[in-house]
C-alpha cells in the first residue's frame, strides 16, 4: 500500500472495478480537465480488494488525487 497521504485541500476520486485497471480508469475519469491541458495525471493514495459472497466475487477499489505539478509521462 502506498504511504502517500492526500493534502487536506486535495479532492479524492474513488473508483471500483473487477481489476485494478478498471478501478483506476473509473477514478481517473472523474478528474476534471484543466485549462490548456489535454491530459490529467493522478497519484494513488489508497487501494484495496474485497472478496466475498457465495460466488467469491472480487471487488477492487482505489482512491486517487490529481497531481497538478506533474508533467506528461509516457
């Protein structure tokens, strides 16, 4: 788990999915666009997995914050 803690002024975006990629995509899609940029970069602050139910379903959740100071990364 990441030790990154969100600052009190940062908005936390949450996502759920059956895979980590799905959960990250769901959380990242909520980040509003910035003027003059066609991309957004996020930083994971917390994530986890739940398992249960009769069928043993798996649910992955993730919390991210927008990293406004980061440049474009490939």
